[in-house]
């Protein structure tokens, strides 16, 4: 029984280990480790070794680091050194390396002999995945390299490198609740048509009639006056010629036509003038009756109504 339980425990352990190994890891592009101050005697070779250790510790922390070719190409294309201050620098670095995240880390050796390590992680869309964290360790008896390594391990644990999502989370779309549709009531009845009482319609109509009638009478009178004057003028061409009875009759007829024509012309003009006045000054009280009465030597216009 004990052997069976032990075997089952081993199976469960290896199953969980395989599942953990197959879990996707986040891709992190590290900006070169910035060594601000180092103790005396820390050579160029030591700095290069520290850079390699920086990348190795990052992998051990649970991140996927781009291969050397992609890493080197991304740094060459970046062409900026302000990743310590600007998140946009890390955003560009992540995009050029085709990584989801970019990391900035610095190591400083203080005057008191302590090792100060700080860093932050920014996603390729500008979101700060892990804000700036700082680890400070006293130098003690260990070498600067060993203390810096331990500080990096603690820093990456505080930045939660191994817990970074391997994919960008999909933001949920906020759906607004549908409100109850408004119940449409019966539309209000249409407004009655606007009726405007034209109080001056009668006077305007009378004025129009007078204008048209007067114009007709004036035209007719002008024609008669012209014909009569023409006849009289033709008979009086030769004043020395003795007139016959026929010429005397023509002369009398021409004078009569001319007189009637001029009278008609005057009456028509007067009638048209009165009509124009009535038409242009239409009053609320309409004119009820209009008449034209010819008189000796002229004519008279009569109109009645309320004024």
C-alpha cells in the first residue's frame, strides 16, 4: 500500500512538472544592463560577464528572451538611450524585438558600499506591466558580482517576471443595456389651416376693374380722337379751295369724333388713375360700387362704400 501511494505521488509530481514546463511564458526584451557605478577593479570583461548573467537570470525568472540575432538587431534599430526615463523607449524596443514586454534594469554601487538594483517592465502598447521596483543589498564579504546577481534575482521576483501574461489580455467590450422602447402614442391631430381674412380684397378687386376699364376707354378715346383729327386735317389742307357740302359734313364728323375721342381719353385716364389709387391703398372696408358717368365736356367717376 505504501509503495502504491508513493508511485501515485511520483506520477502527480511529474505530471504537474510537465504541465508547468509546457505553460507559455512571456517574451521579454531586456534593455542592456546599465552599470552606473562599479567598485574599483571591475574590468571590462567583468561588465560583459555581468551582462550575460543579467540575461541568464532573466530566463531563470521565467521569461523568454529573444535570440542573439533578434536582440542585436533590435538594439541597433532602436537608436535611443532614454529607456531609464521614457516608457516609449521600451515600447519601441519591444516592438522591434517582436516581444510583448521590454525591461529596463540598472545597477549602482553606492558610496556606503551597498548594491542598488532597480527596474521596470513596459508592455508593447505602452502599459506599465510592472512599475519600478528597487532592491538594495549591503556588500558584505561577497564580491560585487555575486551580490549584484542576488539583487537581480530578488528584483525579478518583485517585478513578477514569471507571472507576466504570455499574451495581451483582450479587453471586454462594455455593452450598454437596451432600454425599453418608448411606447408611441397616437400622434396629435394636425393643426387646422391658417385662415387669413383678406379685408382689402373687395377694394383691390374694384381698383383692378377701374384700371382695366379706364385703360380700355382711354385707348378707345385715343383711337377716335386720332381718326377724327385725321379727317378734319384732310379737309382743311387747302384753305383757299371752296368747300362743298360733302366736305363740310366730313369736317363736322371729324371734329365730333375728335371731341368724343379726347373726352373718352380723359375719362379713361381718370378712371385708371382712381383704380390705381384704390388698388394701391386697399383699406379693410371694401368699395361696394363703382360707376363712370360721362358729362358734357368730360366724365365723372362715382364709387360708394364704407370709409
